[in-house]
């Protein structure tokens, strides 16, 4: 188990309570334990806000629960779940040193409104910053009564802490389009602050711009299954007062700074136009004065506390960019308020941060090693240029595949058809984008060249797909 100092230092960088960071740390190991369990790994499909944070976006709101769709309804049984998670608790303790209280496991199986079984569980743990008092808990939401429109995918789990296993952590989870459609359905059905935040956050990511049609198809299937109509802006209007009242209480503790609810609400009209078509959202162009090659967040690497080695201020900048908030940069003894746009590397190897002055829009350039500090403000902005500060974790989202019937499902390892070479793992270098297909999950990269034949600095790949 990592020590208290690592959690506290990470909490300082992120301007969050240490207990929030500690829970994020423990969640990573619980996911690793579920993936290592022979019964749970094939039937538990990760979803929800924590899935977005741990499997898709490194810079995202911190979450507290673990939500799963269970493909084997027989597992939703109190005795079965207690036995399986007792083994998960033991595995997590042996691998990480995190104390998990198997004797305090709680699973409540109940009948949902459609007459099917679901379950809420509780896991209790003792982490680096909670040595005394009542142990913190993680809530599990388990449901076998969900429609899976797309094939689940195996994703690398973001675990920016020093004790990450050498082979990383992987988990089976919803495809990106499936989780997006599910979030829209949740927004229409319950309209909570986190649903609005998630939907607009996903919509703003440029990688989702070409996903309107598959997301809409997922949404239609989800709503039909639930017996509800498609969400509309008009139907959401009646929830506006509740959203305003609950915005801070439900989101502030999960974010470095809380964006104004108005910015997210006012984007709904543009979002629905994009979703239902034929409206085309055209992203702005890159800042013309920015020079050098674009640097990804992963290329910066992780320091001893897990956050952006040698550039702690950039953690704040990435968050501000993802949430369309201006940032105050303390540079050469003077504070400048800028809209964050890009991180580039010059031919000489210097990292340059590009922002636009919040009042005039003039482009300003800052050498990252000379930035003394950065602070997120509550001043929002509408992008004048393309935001190149990607908050993406695993950089590539595989194309969604419609879920196949069990009759044509791929053979399981150990029972492969004649001539099959077995399961293969597809890894992608986060720096140059090259993909490598292997027989093992190992994500260590040897020295290799990028697509143009130049040496690449990537040394650890992300698992982006599996195939037979």
C-alpha cells in the first residue's frame, strides 16, 4: 500500500480532500480484484461515472460508486456475492496491503420496478489516510436487468499511483457509445447534476463528434427497454430549479473547481441538435501562432505522486481546459488569466503552454518549467480555438460493434476451435499511436519507431481491444 504522503501530495495538486483521492486509489485496486476473480471477470461489465473516470478520461470528476451490469443473473445472490467478494477482499489485501473487511460485506438483493432482481452492495476498507474510526465504504450497484446494445470492451484502468501492477489493471466495460447513450437516458429519466455534467462533458470532447448516430441508436434501445420516451430539452426544463439547487452539493466535492451550471444547461440545445441531426458541430481551428508538436497528457508521464512528472501546474491546466474554465497563471512574478488551449514541444525540447488572454483573446505562450503556479477560476469561456489539451486516458476508442447473440459469441480460451491461435490483446502506444497485437496483457513497450520512422519515447502501452 502506498503511504499517506502520496495521497496527501496528490490531493494538494488536485485541490481535493485526501479522502476523495484515497477512495479513487482503492477503487483501482477493487477493479483489479474483480478482474482477477475467475467468476466475476467475465460477467461484470463496468459502467457509469466511475467508469468514465477510470477507463476513458483521466481528467474527470472523481466518483464514489462502482456500477456494473451483470451478464449472468445467477450471480445476483447474497450468498454467492459475499463468497466472491470475500475472495476479492483477500486478493486486494495480498496484492496491495489495503485492508478490506470481508466480515462487513453487505449485499441487498431487491426486485426492481420491472420485477427483475438488482442488488446494492457495500465494501468497507482501511486506506492510507483513514487509519482510525469507522472505515470508509464503496457502494456497488449491480443489475442484470439492462440491455447491452454494443459489445463490451476491455479497457486499461487509470491508476496514477506508485504501486500500479507491472502489467497494469484492465477491466471489462461498456463501449464509449453505450455509456454515452446510457448517460443521456439517465439525464432524461432522473436529471441529476452529475447526469447533466457527464452528458455535456462527453459532448464537448472532439472524439465524440462523429458518434451521434451510434449514440442515438443506443439511446433509442435503452429508452425502449425502460418504456420511456426519448429525452428532449422541453421535458428537461421542469427540472431546472432542482438542478440549480443541487449542483454544488452533489458535484463540488468531486471537482477541483465547480463550473457554473448555466454553462452546461445552455449547451443542451446544441447537444440535442447534434444528437438528432442533421446539425454538424464544427470544431474551431488551432491557435495559429502555436508552434511545435502537440504533446499529449500521457506523454508527460507520471511523477512520484502519480500526477504529471515535472509539470504539476499542468494538472490544473488540463482540468480547466476540460471544464472550459479560465486559469490564473503565475509566470515571472505576474498573474495572467488565460483560456487554456494547447501544450507543444519545440525542436529544442522545451514545453510551451498556449493560452488566450481572457479579456482580449490575444495568444500568450508560457514555458512550462517557468510557470510558478496555476489556479482554476470560476470564469467560464467559449473556445475561440481548438482545445488540444486532451483529457483522454487511453487515447483511442475502438469502433463500436453491435452485440452478437450467444450463438455466434467468440469461443472462450481453453475451448477454441481447431486452427485458432487464441485470444490476442491489442495495445496502443499513447505517444505515436502505433498498435501492437500480443498474446499477453503485458503493456511494456520495447524501443520502436513511430509511423514516420522516427524513434518514439513511449514505454508503456494501453490495452485498447481484445480479439480472437
